[in-house]
C-alpha cells in the first residue's frame, strides 16, 4: 500500500502545482440548457507569441455541446501572462454565473 500513498502524493502535488481549474458557466441560446465547462489552464490554453506587442499571452478556443438540442457553443478567451482572463466571447450561447447555473 505504500506505492499507492506515493502515487496519491504525486497526484495531489500535481494539482496544487498547476493551480485550481477554471470553470466557465454557459447557457445555450436555443434550448436554454446550462453547462459547466472545465478549462485546464496547463493543457487547454494555446501560447500566443505576439504578447510583446501588448496583446494576450494565451488563447482559448473551447467548444461544448448541450444534450438537449445538440447545439455547439464556442467560447473564445484571451489570457494574460498570469493566465487570468482579459477578454472572452461566446457564440450560440451566453455566459452565466455559478449561481445561475446552480438554480
């Protein structure tokens, strides 16, 4: 069982090393279904090398499909060098808050 304890320690260290995951809450504009979308900052973000010109450092393009009308919702976001969102856009849906998602 010591091997399991070592493995669990490595997994938990990996989570804290990369920070908390980012969740986006969106709603389909056609059927109204609410979705919770996971964004893994360490793998989902694409590096943008024009950031020296004052632009963003990372870019995200994420697609989600709802289970009612099977519409594809596309989220585009720009992140700074610290991987904080500086702008975001959505097509076929709208952004909602976590409270709206839970209600």
